[in-house]
């Protein structure tokens, strides 16, 4: 537990708060476990409404004041004082509001239902448009570049008894392609505090995002409506939480912590603004919700949080997005139907794998899925469209093996994702092999998800060994970053050998960095492992002209050293990539290693000698002989 607390402080790196506004929401802690009824009375006495407990607590409550504006630039001191004056109140904190945006590209286009000849298998009219499920080369795509879902379905696995929550702008749960797969018990509307997360009407279909995401996961099969979901027998829950003027920590936390034993997977296709200059992540309560989800959710196996890596394009870096870069989320990038990255894709070393967004040339070859008011669309797009596909694939894996932990899902993703024909349209990022033979790409992580392979391996899977966290070392001297060349810092580590936090086989690695610079967007960071794997943990962001905040204990994460042995010398290279001279200081680098002491996969049978599993196992066995 101690480690977790320490980790949380490391990870809850205080995001920039100066631009925040103050909302009409308050976090109120009572001075004892008085419960909901008492909270309602306290709220009423002070002119508030209680929206219920925060993360199921008996003491912490979410209060809203209807007469206060949704957003103002100053704190409401009298309202706070009024709450604090109540003898039952220990403290009251007005919630700041911040921007969280949907990762939807081109969200507005609405389809008319086209009549098509029923196809072979599945028979749903939009199935032929679902090239991401079965790519036959339609619309200029590359045959077989798809999620290989039919191979999973052929194993009898379709998502039964698995629930995915769509945390978004609501779900049209009366849609004929969704209503039988809707899990009402696990659903909630945190934007307006009621159990009905139906999208709010606007005439430009702005709130169609969640419905489109839901259909990708769990649209029904062979019902003559729209297409089919990746896990068409799984359930979806709607968590409406994006549709209010400003996001608050309490809405996020309650959403990500909602019914963690009824919900298996949470899918998020939103995040901090993708303007290429934001550095932001989960705040206090949200961080607690995520930590609780992975440690206690699914009755202790851990919830799966799937995250869209971001739509900021090549000028943004998803390692500056604390949700996507978290070890506890599976961050998913997108490719288009011919194998290139999409032009809005960001890149970063924390991306684990990829799925699909739109087609290459034809704007009508986006992701075909359900749309508002019983309609269908073929133009859903963005990394928004990619994350729910991954949620669907993970739902298949969880049906195949309901005992999988949140880490098992990440290991399965690493081992079964494929390079296929994914490539960087601009030839900047190449496929590279890490020290134990796992191929990765800075854009696509370990490649495109393969549902058939993941389900097959999930069926044989043995839970990976216990995970440890080793703080491998720190450099805390303040050193200038020269304008023309790099600073290179080194940490030599035995990875906590001989202690009870020894890490011998890596999962995630974090470089927690504090630096300042005259132009934050011109700083680049590279982390190199003892086995020689180099991760670009921060790329140039041309729009980020911050000259003041820099990074404060920001946890840059890489997945690229997965499976490697961490003992030896790690280096971090800090440099400017700039036309004009810049100045700055690197002030702290702490290296955090996460992984297992015992070799993972050692009791798994190898059926294909060319599989990634076989390669890694062989590497690990040779290692043990030394
Ligand atoms: C369905 O999942 C729940 C946990 O989410 C479990 O308790 C239950 O046994 C499962 N039912 C079946 C039929 O597998
Ligand atoms: C977040 O938590 C930290 C550490 O527990 C605390 O110092 C800080 O005041 C909290 N921030 C807010 C906004 O509650
Ligand atoms: C960075 O911090 C150092 C002190 O550690 C300070 O002297 C310098 O002015 C700062 N630079 C910028 C660009 O903020
Ligand atoms: Ca259907
Ligand atoms: Ca971003």
C-alpha cells in the first residue's frame, strides 16, 4: 500500500491549473460516516443539492448549487463559508472546471440508411462497410488488414457476460441495434445526476459520439439493423459525463469509479485539449478512482481502462496527456484502411497498440456503426473510433477467460498485436525490435490488435506473476540544457535486486522529470534502456510556447522496453530541437521500473514457434542460463 501511495504522488503530477474556472460543484467531507441522508440535510441547510457520494464514500459528497453559474472566474467564498459553518462539515472545496474534449474527427455528418443486399455472414446491412472487422479490400483498403474478429467469433467467443462502459456524451439506449445489449444497472448520467444517460438533443448531432462508440463494441448481429459490434453479445453501459460546460474532478472520478464490479471495461474517447500545448492529466479524486479500479474492480482482478491516444496530430505528444500516458490505461492509436497512420494521430511511447479509424481517400469509409435516433453512420472517425474497437476486443478476451487481470490484458495485447502492414505515412518512425525480440513502433505501439490470436491465447493464459515497483534511482542536480547539444544523464541500477521490490522483467517504465525551459515545446527527451532500446518519451511540440511551468514531476511512460531486463545503465538525453537558441534546466529525473521478479509466460505452452510468445520465452530462458 505504501508503494501505491508513493506512486500516486509521483503520478498525480500537478497539472497546470491557472486557466481553470470555478464551477457550482463542491466536494464536501462530513466529520463522520453519517451517510447519504445526513448529507442531503446538510446540503439543504446551506441551499445546495447533494448529488450523492464520491466513489461510494460515507463521508465525501458531491454538492451542487443550482443558483451559482456553471463557471465563474472567482471562488464563491460565501457559499463555501456557509457549508463550512455547518457543524457536520469537516471541509468543503469548490471544484475547478477544465476542458475535456471528445476525440472525434468530423463528428457531424449524418447518414441516410442505404439499402443493401443482405450479405453472407453476418447479414447486417452495414457489415460490408465494416472493413475494420473484415477487410476484403473494399474502399481501397488492404485485404486482411483488420481486427481478425471472425477468427475470435469462430472460437465461440462473442463477448457474453462482459460489460463495457462508454464514458461519453450519452448513449441512445433505445437504438434497435443497442437496446438488447444495454446494461441499465451499470449505467448512469453524471452530467445531470440521474440513471438515464440519454444524449441531450442538439440539432447538429453534437452528442452522437457515445452512441457511435457503443455500436462499435456491442451492436447486435443478424438483426437487419446497421452493422455488428466487435463483441456483439456483450453488454454496454452508458456513462454520460462529457455534456456540461466544464469537467470537474468529481464527475470524472465518479464516472471512472462507477459500479466497478458490474463494469469490466471503461472506454474513453476524450481527454485534455489536443492543441499541442496542454500538459494535463487526472486530478486527485480521479486518480484515486483509477487506482481503486485497477486494484479492487472486477472483484479484485482490476478494471480495464481503454483510452484514445489523442487527435492532436504530429504536433502533439500523447505522453503529455496524463490519461493516455498512465500505466493503468491501455492507450490505443489508430491506423487507416491501407495501413498508414491517420493524419490526426499523435505518437508517444506509452501507446500500447492500435486499431482502426477512417479509410484513406473516401470520406465515407470511416468506421460504420450505430448513430443517434436509430440511425447508422459510416463516418465515425478519429482515435475516438479506435478505442472502442479495442474495448470490444478486450471484451472477447474476457469472455474467453474471465479470470484475466488488468495486467494480463496488457500482456496479451503486447504478445498478440501484429505489425501487419502498418507504417508511418511520413517514414519518421520505423519498426524496431526491443531487447527480447518484441517489435514496436512509436506510432502504433506493438501493432494492430488481433482478436483471434488474443482469444486463443487468453484461453490458455496463466495469470502473470506479482508486480513490483522499483525506484531505480534519481538525478536531482540542476543542470543547464545547452542550446546546441544534448545533456545525457545516467542511472546505473540493480533494479532493487535482493529487496522485496526487485524487478527482473519489465512491464512499464516511467521517467519522472522536472525541467523548465524558455520554450517547453522545443524540448525533446529520449530514454535508453540497458539493452539499448531507445524511447522518445517527449517529442517536439511546435505549438507549446510555455516558458514558465515546464514539467513538474511529470511521469513520462514507455512500453517499448516490455519484457526486457532492467539491470544496468539507463540514460536520458535532454535536448532542444529549435531554430532559435533556447535555455532551460533539467532539475530532476527519477527512474521507476515496474514489472515482475519471476519470468512471465514460463508455464504457457508454445504452439507457434514463430510467435512473439515463443521469441520472448526463448530470450528469457537463455537469460536464466547465464
Ligand atoms: C458473469 O459475470 C459475473 C461477474 O461480472 C459473474 O459473477 C458471473 O458468475 C458470470 N456469469 C456467468 C454465467 O459466467
Ligand atoms: C490533491 O492532493 C494533494 C496531496 O494529497 C493535496 O496537497 C492537494 O491539496 C490536493 N488538491 C486538491 C485540489 O484537492
Ligand atoms: C529555470 O529555473 C532556474 C532555477 O532553477 C531559473 O534560474 C531559470 O530562470 C528558470 N528558467 C526558466 C525559463 O523559467
Ligand atoms: Ca446489427
Ligand atoms: Ca493530446
